């Protein structure tokens, strides 16, 4: 753990924290002194590994299983979190999946699965967190806000994505959910923001980086010339969760190596 932790004594829930971006965010928050709930729905052993890594680094963490798209499972997860850590200060709405296909072949089941997990899951978790933030209010010793919500979005809240219509729709939805929540809750001193990662090297996009050809093609979309690492996003999450970003409300911080800069136009147009 850092010598001067920025999130000392705060409690954080990170959904989908047993792999990829969620795992890096959980580890980064714990490294700054937060008590972290590592949420998962499959692969409990991977969640246990994240908890062990945090504990080995003198942090606090527990793993809690819940499918974020199921109302009762989400409510039970919050209950368990409150039994262990008493409250919640930081919610990182991270859990998300892709079910890609050409639009004409997209099944209703794959449309709904992606919307249910990526968008409805963020709604369900945000609602439980907000109830607790409102009940408890500000605890000055921990933070000047009554609570912080960080929604994991994507560059695809802006960039349309052929072959991924369900996913891009979920991310576009996250943007206005996040902003509307931020508008509604700012007067209550609750901050709601988002992170828009670009291509981050995780299991969700293995096919985009696992062969040299795929990686080279991907890099033509990234002006900064490297694929992102989960830790790049962990650092942004720490900042958005801490009082150092206290004046940010309803903002998406894009961490994408310049993917949103229309690299196709750098030599044309
Ligand atoms: C997707 C990745 C993709 C990246 C950039 C993310 O939101 O989950 O699969 O590589 O956006 O296109």
C-alpha cells in the first residue's frame, strides 16, 4: 500500500473485478487504502487471487459473487458489503461483456444479455449505492463528497461500432445515464463520472492483440502507438474516486491513447 494513501478508510465496490480492467481498478483502489469488494459472477478462483494479491500488499478486500443484472443478487451483495465494511464510499460500475455479431444475425438474447449486464447492471448497482450515500451523507474525515460513482464506459460511447451494435448501444446509454445521475445527485454532493477506455489489453479483446497482424492493425487506430494496459485505467479510477477530482461531475475521462482523435484523418481529408 502507498505510504500516503489517497482513499484511506473508504470502502469501494468494483463490479467484474476478477479480471481485466476491473481487477486493475480493484488493486489500484486497495493500494490507496480503500477496503475493496471484488465482485464476480464466474471464476471464483480468479476473484480469490485478486483478494490475495491485495492482502499480500497489506490491503483489505473480500470477494462477493453477484450477477449485476439481477436485482436481488445486487441487493444481497450490498447487504454483505455493509456487514463487512459498514458502508460504501466508491462504486465502480465496471462489469461488462461483448456478444458480437453482424446485425442481421444478432439474436434478441444476445441483445438483451449485453444491455442487461452493461447498462441495467450499472443502474441496479448505482441505485443501491445512492441509497446508502443519501442515508449516510458526507463523512469529512474520508472525503468531501457523500459518495462517488465511476461508470466504466468506452470510446464506443462516441465511436459507432459495426458488428457490435448491442455493445455500442449499451455504452451510449451509460453516457446519458451517468450524466443524468450526475445532474440529479450533484446537489446531494454525490459525484458521478465515467471512464472511456480505448483498446486495453484484456481478455475481452484478445482477438485484437493476440497476433502480430491483429496488433499492428489495431495500432493504426491508436496515435500514441501502444495498446493500453489495465493499470492505465486503474490510475484514472483512483483519481476519479479521490477528492483530487472533487470538481468533476458528469464527465467522461477518455483514456485511449488518442483513439478518439480520428487517426484516419492524420494524413488524409
Ligand atoms: C472494447 C474492446 C475494444 C475497445 C476499442 C472497448 O470498449 O471492449 O473490445 O478493443 O473498446 O475499440
